[in-house]
């Protein structure tokens, strides 16, 4: 069985990236509405972090018990795709936010 600790760390990193993407998206939405920087809202990461990473890590572990290493591969690959999409979202919203705040 593959070590599950690198998967857990990777999943947590991707969900932390999600928190950054959600914060920047919220700031960009508020900026489009004309809300000043100091009055813009934020996002809550609880209970998404830590519940989602732990549940997905557990799902991968259970699938690995039945069909090793498919759980790790599926959850890892899914989070790889999710990370790429989050990076695209971060860059897009950051550029939008930068252009509005100028």
C-alpha cells in the first residue's frame, strides 16, 4: 500500500489553495460592486477545512483497502485537477481585482 501521509498533506494543501481562491473571488465580487477595500467581506474556511480533506483522505484509504492503489490515485488526480482549476481562478480574480483597484 502506498503511504497515505503524502496524500493527506497534498489534499490539505489543495484545500488551503481553495481557501485562497475563495477569498480572492469574494474580494473581486465585492470590488465589482464598488465596495471599498476596507469594507470587503471574507470567507469562512470552517468546517470545510479540516473536514473535507480528512473525509477524502479516508475515502482514498478505504478504496485502497479494496483495490490498492486506486483510492490514492483517484483522490490524488482529482485534487491535482482541482489545484489547476483553483490556480486559474486565483490568477483570473487577482487580475480582475488589480484592474478594479487601480
